[in-house]
C-alpha cells in the first residue's frame, strides 16, 4: 500500500512540474532583476582596529564605520552632519 501511495505522489509531482514548465513566464515582471554591484579593491577596505567600536571614515567626514566582531559596517551621517570622533556620533 505504501509503495502505491509513493508512486502516486511522485507521479503527481512530475505532472505538476511538467505543466508548470510549459507556462511562458516571459511577461512576469517578478522574474527580471536588475542588480548593480560594486567591487571594492582590498586596498580600499576598512579594517577594524578593534573588535567593537565606532570609527571615522578616513576618506569622507560625513561617513563612519561600526565595527562588530571585526566586521566593518559603513554608515552615512544624516543630513548635513559630520562624524564627530570625540562624541562618537554625527553632529
């Protein structure tokens, strides 16, 4: 009995898969993705000086890095503010 049920499920799965493959999905806007990537050269990467902390971006005073477990997260200050190294916040 189990063998017959297994064959029935496998047959149903093949039937559903083959009928789905026959459908033309070219007009489906969700299948097209426009992805832009930026590659950073190793010399441009920020290396966290400590395991955790906040650090100024050496190239842009309106940006900073959050280091968490040696991973650097690049952030931007809001509006017209700049990173204040003394206060460890954007001012």
